[in-house]
C-alpha cells in the first residue's frame, strides 16, 4: 500500500516532466487547512492535495473550499483505491492524478487535467507572499513604500491598483518614455495588470531564498518595531526610607 511519504518525491519528478519549470513548496497553511503541496508554475499557483490509499475523505470538503480560495489550479493525487470514485468528491475544475505501484515504483497518470479555478481570490493568493516580496511588488509597480503600514494594507492597495486607471501624470510619463525610444506608447487600462501581477507572484516564489528572506524580515522587524522600555523604577520607597533615617 502506497503512503504519502512514498508518493511525494516521485510525484515532484513527474510534475516537473509534465509542467517544465516548477518550484515545490510543501506543507503550507492556507485558511484553516494545510496544503500538502503548492506547485509554482509560470503565471499561476497549483494546489495539490495527496490522498494515499491510507487516507480518507474526512477533511476533503473543507480542504477544497480553502484550496479554491488560494490557487489558480487544483489537483488531487490519489492511490488506486480512490481512483474510481474520487471524482464524486471534488469539483469538476479540479484535476486528478492517479498513482499505482508498479515494480516497486510509483506510476502516475493524469486521469483529468485541471481547469482554471474561477473562485481564486487574489487577496488570498497575496497572503502567501512575505513582507520583502510584497515590497518587491511595490517597487516594481512604482508604488509608495507605505512605511509602517501592515501587510494587509499593502495587499489591499495592490488589488485596488488592478482596478484603478492611470493618472494623467503616469500616462504622460509613459508617452515621454516611448517617444524617447522612438516607439508608440502602450497605455495600460489599469495601474496593475492582473495577468502580469500573477506572473510576478510566480517569479517571486521561484526566486524565494528562505535564508535571505528570514534575514530581511528580522531586519525589518528590528527597524520598525518600537523599542520596548521596562517600567520606570519608582524612587518613592527609597525616599521614604531616607526620610525615616533622617528623622530618627
């Protein structure tokens, strides 16, 4: 019987063959569920839930709701005991990969390809980014730094910019740049194009360096967290004792 630990590494090799450039992130909290695998591909994130022959569908309903909020595509990977009826438990836009044990090795097969998940919420997807990665997006799109503002505020502003038209000053700047290069100006409909933003999110996750990011986050917290001072020690008791000695 194949178990989760038997499936993972061979699965990652299979996905790389199927999708080309990928990055795998394991065991990531999203909402009230934990995603078994997040696969980063160009311009999209794929949520992958593994149900080995040893697993049940007990938590699958709530997991589906959370996966659909965060990822552009979703796939369930199932052992042979689930293959015939897993389709009854998942939405039609979810993909299905089956895995069998053949000559002591995992044999994978795409029973159903995933379709674009229209329930994905961009604000949820942005929650997967760390502070330095959000800062990189702010710089990329010429946004203010919003020093001292929360990550939630930055995420909200990014989404607002996907709906706001360019200002006259921004349009003038684009026209001047295009004229200097001898090109026709291309004026975007909004400050941030959603397709481009999704692509940039993937690129940031492709390039994520955990050690470097942890150092940057620690430095940010040190710079922006107010220094805590202990309570001021009272001198009242010492004064009382001093006066008592004098009055003896």
